[in-house]
C-alpha cells in the first residue's frame, strides 16, 4: 500500500526538515533580533547547510561545530566551540582595527584649517 512503511516515513521526515528548521530560525530570530549577534551553529553535518539555506538570519558564523551535541553539557559544548569563537573574534578585531586605521589615515589626510585667528593687513 502506498504511503506506508519505513521508506515513506523516511522520505516524509526528510521533506519536513526544512519546515522544522524554518520554525527554529523564526524562534532564534525573535531572540537574537536584527542580526548584530553572531550565530554559531552546532549540529550534524547534513543539517547545517539546510539550516543555512532556509535561515533569514544575516549573521551566521562561517565555521560550525559538526557532530551530535544533543547530550553534551553547556561547558563541554563551550570548550568545543572556543577555538571557533577565538578565530571569529580575532578576525573581527583585526577588521575593526584595519577599518579604524584606514578611517584615521583618511581623516588625517584632509587639509586642516588653522586654528589661529587670521590677521588683516593694515
């Protein structure tokens, strides 16, 4: 009979993954807001690109933790994520410093007005 058996269930569940992940995305976006906070993903490898594809969130970090972290405590998860966090924030700091140096050099290259009062010739 069509629509029965594990093959049907497996296909049906796979079809529902993007729908489920869209709901996860809506919930995360309601918590994270407009995208200023970076989102670091941890999950099984085949789900990560699906989530990235359906997500409307604009600040998903490029690197992710791959694996099943369902039964991992927060501290252990943090320890696994720490190298990714350090790389991400080091890069952000370098970009911010480069932008600051660039901005400062452009500001300093503009001709400056003299602060001394102008004297008129008599």
